[in-house]
C-alpha cells in the first residue's frame, strides 16, 4: 500500500491496550490505529464461580463464550474436569482452551451465541434432557445462550465470571477526531462496545462517526446491535480478530 494511498486511521473499540492483539493485526496490515476502548474488562466477585467449580463434576457441559471466561475459570481450575464436555463460541476461544490442554467438544462454525445454540440443537437427544450446563459469563451477557439451551431442555447455571463495564474514553479527543473526519473505519468486537461507544459519544456524534466511517463487526450478533441503531456493518468472514482486521482492510481499500 503506497503512502499516497494510505487510508485514514481505524478505531479499535475493543478492551485492549495500545499494543493489543487487534491493534497488532491492523498495524501488521499497514493500517494506522486509534485506540478508543469503549468497554473495560475486570474481575468479578469470584464467590459464585468458585462455588460452581467446587461442584464441577455435577455438570455435563461447560460453555465458554469468550477468552475472558476461559481465563477466569482456568485461574481456579487449571486442569480440565474429567467427564465434563466443553463447548466454545469461536475458534479463538477454543484455541485458548486447547493451548492449556483442554479438549473442546463443540465449536460452531460461526462465532456467535445463536450458532452455539444451533450446534447444541443439531446433536440434542432425549438423553440430554435435564443435563446441567455451567455457563461462566460476562456481567452483560445477552440471554441468547442461557435461554436457548434452557429451551432445549438443559438446566443452565449462568454465573458471572468477569465484569464488562464502560471505559473512561477521552471523549473530547474522540469528538475532535470525528469533527476533522480523521476516521476511516470503526471496528466492533462485541455488542457491548457498540452500546458503550454510543453512550460515551452521544447519539449525535455516534451518528456522525458512522455516517463518515464504515462499521466493521466481528460477527452477526455485533452487527445486529449496530443495525438496531440504524447502521449497517461489514461483517468479517471469519469471526476472529484476524478476520476482523482483514475485513477492515478490504473495506478501506474499496473506499480509496
């Protein structure tokens, strides 16, 4: 990519530092990055999770929807529990588990909560009725997984494994960048990032930002949150940070 054709900067709304994994992916593709973390991830009160893990052998499955949930559980349960099957939303989450020696029994093709429920449904049988499923989740987890698995006939225990909260954005700096049209694309890796960026900027500046710069979403769930706010999103072909970075590059290239 030539210097003269260099696109505008890409906003990373993910909760990561200035040298986080998505930022590195984007910079590796020759893109300039603006770090606007809309959410922060922190430890939750561990009591509910620790109580559930003390009885882990009573569960048939543990469902992981993010690497943050994996980190919270493996901090307290380093070895995979015998006789308990493991499901993961997304290849990145599954890879994190496998790198720590945990076998993963179910990974949907698409990295979304709905796809996980569909994957369970595809293999569900009468023998699975009443199976106990442990779901360590974010404080802001959407009801899709717990409700979907319950509807299948599982007994789901959802416990808070980590907290997702609003981050302290430098809103004045963000608004100044929006005003000078300095943003080429905005990446979103979760519905929470959409919600919190809109709340932090205010609807007027959020609208102005995404009117000038396309939104790029990691998956359908995140894209639906944008659509609910009136913004279509480019959706990554692969629901990974690498896929999100590649989709962002292609989007910018089409706008040069």
